[in-house]
C-alpha cells in the first residue's frame, strides 16, 4: 500500500533529482553563488528520501534494479560531497585539484541520467513490472525508448544558439554536421542492438528476429553515412534520416498480441517516420539555401523550427516505446482505458519533458 512515508519518499526524490540537482549543476557551470547551498539542500533531501524509503512498516518489495541503483546513488552523493569539500578547502592549482575538478564535473553531469533512470526504475518497481519472464521485454523497450527520447532532447537542443555554436568550426576541431553525429550514434546503437536482443543459446522467435534485424539496419545505415562523410564531416547526408524513417515503417507493421499493442507501436512507428521526414525536409532546405538567414538577422528561422519539430517527434516516439511493454499495455487495457486516452497522456508527457528542458535552458 502507498502509505505516507512512501509518498514522502517519492516527493522528496522528485524534488531533489528533478529540480534541485539539475539547478545546482547549472549554477555550478555558471559559477553562481547559490551552487553549493542548492547542492547541499538536494543532498539533504535525497538522504532523507532514502531513509524514508526504508520506513516500510512491513511492506516488502522484491529486490529490484531500483534498490541496486539506490546504492550507487548513495556512493555518488558521498564522493560528490567529498570532492566538493576538497575543492572548497584546497584552491592551489595542483594536478590533484585538476583531476578532482574533472571528477566533480563529470559526476555532477551524471545526475541528469542517474536521476531520470532512478525515477523510471522507481515507477517500474512500484507497479510491479519487468519481473520474471517480462525482463527481456522491458529491457528492449525501456533502453531503446529512453535512448530515442534522449536523442530527441539533444536534437531539440541543437536548435538553440548553444548547440549551433558547438557545431561550428573551432581551433582544435573541424566542423561537424548533425548527420555526422547521428551516424555515430546510430552505428554504435545498431551494434549494441544486434548482439543484445537475442538470448544466445535459446530458440529464436519473431521478436528476436525483428529487433536484431533492426540493429543490423542501424549499423549498416550508420556505417554507410559515416563513410559518406569520412572526408567531409561538415556535409549533410540523408542516410541517418532514412534509417529513422525505415525503422518507423517497420514498427508500424510490428506484430503484437493485443490490439492496443498494435496501435501503440503504430503510433511509435509513425512518429519515427514523421521525424525522419522532417529531418529530410530540413536538410533539403539547408542544402538548397531556402532556410538561410533572415533579413537583418544572423540566425536561421526555418531550420531551427524544423529541428525542434523533429526533436519533439523523437521524444514522443521514445516515450511511446517506453510505454509499450507487455505489462503496461495489459494494465491499460485491464483498467478500461482506450488507446487514444493513453496516447494523449504520453504525448502530453513528451511536451512536459521539453518544457522541463526549456526551463533549464532559460535558467542557464
């Protein structure tokens, strides 16, 4: 049962990992005077939340990845706080301080990922999902879905001034097009998918074949894109967008046992196809000079809008795939929810994610 202690645990963790830690990271990057107080408050709330999570009153959850992740969170808090104290007390420019500063910054940036993963694992644990024979199905959906959503957020951010400046030439690095970055991500993820979607030594089924073939599609398409950009990584290529488009086309026809599963995967596939199509339009406009600078302005008008649009579609697609596990869909159907209501909720969550990201960018 959801008692008051568990509710407080959830609230405190959401405030700490969803609000204070990200704000503290931004304040640290901008060297704001409230960086240390904000991080200290986040640590206090997270420690209190961990304590409240163990005030169970006899309530028992099976051992889960959420519990294992909590141990790593405690370790990260201790290390981060210790390094922070060291950096405050010892300001001499030594090699040890440089290493400590790099470690402090790296761990700080990891809070975005760790916080999101732990919140998702907490929801999965509370719902009782992903155990026993459902673990493989959950891993396939949650890892790939969250990766696509994260990639969508990154794509959305490249429409901002900060992202575009990062893609421009620098003294030590050639200019890199967005397609060059896409090609690397698609290739690496394709290799990972190819060798992890089937449990070796067991019989192959249609799901294994579809997911593994998707991995082959990704690394083959990504490798082709990389080779086409080998000598000119600042150029554009349609291949990454086509990989996304064809992945969506495959998902539209993805076999499922329940009607709601068929419709959910179809929405996921169509979102991917739309994202790939928008990316192709964006590239065509840029290569044709139709998305150029507006009169009296150094900023592009059309291209950032299209990039934000494709980013939103990727975020929505990723969340749709995360919410398409066997148990989640069975729970939706069992509670009398229709697929349109479920889709509306997930799409609204996609907008909320981008609102959260834009809020952090505004604070920065």
